[in-house]
C-alpha cells in the first residue's frame, strides 16, 4: 500500500469519531476537506518567524541495517528488533535474544525500544480483541505482558509510546470512555492519565523527558484536532497552534515542536513549527506523521521539494539549529518516519536509485 493510500484509509477511521479507539500510526487523522485551515495564531510575545531557517548539513554516520526494507529494523543500546515483512514475527537480537510471534489474526503493530526496555505490540487485524504487548527488561531479560486483563487494560488499536520506564497506551474505562493509560514498568504499576470526552478520541502519543503529548479529536465531520500536553488529568492545548489544524507535537526542554496540516485535502503535507525562548519559529515543510523525539532532539522527514531534490531527515535542537542529518540517493524518493532506539536512530528510504535501511549513533 502506498503512503497516500495509508493516509486516506486512516483518515476515514478518525472521521467516524465514536468511542472505538483510533488506529495508531504516523498518518492517522480526520477525513479530508477542501478547506484550508488558518496558520498557527501567536501572541505578540511569540511572533512567527515567517522565513524558515536553511538546514545546515550535518549528516550522521549512517550504517547499513543489514536487512531489506521489507523488514522493519529498530536498533539501539546493543539491541536490534527486526519485524518480518508479514509483520507476524518480531526478533529481538542482543545479549538475551527474544522472539515475539503473532498468528493469523494478530500482527506486530508497534515496536518500541529505549535504553531500559523493549516493547513489541501485536494487534488484532479485525480490531475486535485488545492488543497484547510483550515488555522485555533489557537488563535482566525478564518479560511481562500487558493485555486486556491487565490493570488499565489495553484495547483494540490505539497509540503507544515509550520513554525510560514510562509506557503509555490507549484504554477504555468502565463507563466506555476512551482513555490514556500510563504504566511505570520498573514499579509494575498502571493508572489512567486522561480520558477523552464521550465519542471523542486521540492519537499520536509522544513521550519526552518534559512530558506526554497526544492529538485529540472530536466527533464532528470533519473531525477537529487538538495537539496538547496531558497534565493533571487534562489535555492542555499547545497555545500557538490554531484550532483544528495541528497534527502532532512534542514538548522539549526548550519549548515544543509541532506540525500543522497545510491543506486538509492533502494529509501528507505539513509544516513544522517550534516554540523557543525567543518566539515561534517556522521550520518549513514536512511529511505529516514523521515527528520523532530521540536523543534529546526532534526529527522529521521532508519529502523532495522539487525535481532532482532528495528526501531528507531533519533535526531540530533546543539550541536553535536545524540540520540535515540524512539525504536519500538520487531519483524520486520518500522516507519512513525515523525509529528511535534510545541512542541510535534508524530510517528506511525508498528511492528510484535503490532502497536502503540505515541506522546511526546519536552523539
């Protein structure tokens, strides 16, 4: 399936609204419309810098992942997780190897890797049964399971995120509300962090050292999106994002980074903004759903901007620098959303001149 087809299919899921959880993934969102949303509104204290900075070349030391692009690789901390093409098997290679297998109905839907834990999620292809997460303590090799019988049980579909010992995922409370559960993997405890309003939902959870963000959506047609931080049981909207236009966001030590859909009839095209101590900076065009926080910086993909241009992976740091850390080979190309492994980042590139899957250490 092409990336466009995926975006359109997932858009239809969110357009339905309702209590059923949204399908997680980089391109999920409400249904397209021909209207063009306003750009982010800012106060006089937070002016938008209308001329995006020019990315500075800072290519990372990329190394082949030694797997074809049909197999999805995530690597970091001396560990590598490989998901086969059919998404029926996830293999964790490292000091204490593990294998997580699906079946005819359950497929690997999410793979999360950080310095302390690896998480492999298998989901029901019919979205009728709760997802199952296998959690591996990388220090001891001990495994545990999070499923529909756990405290703060899983549900079908939904978004997942991991940072340090924190794992978040979708759940449903006894009243049927669609909620976000947060687990402390070290303490083996779980609690509900926030619940959406009735017939509302959320997607695109991101965890950083500074907080947890999600994109909420309502049951309107088309659905209205709200990018915000989950704080004290509430979703606090990013103050600089115009209503309904945001796609996803992360909070950083120096502020926040978020993406906005440029035109609702093109769910792949976004514009990225960053809030800093001196105001809001426009970082330029991006591929929607590729915002990734890894190793203390924010990464996003930029599709070719003209004939002969490469696809690029860009990095924004709190120091205020925008850098090009990867460029595709010649010819028409696009990149996957980068996959964070704690101290390494991995990307898959699909190009006319040849596909590749590469990873690099983060210094």
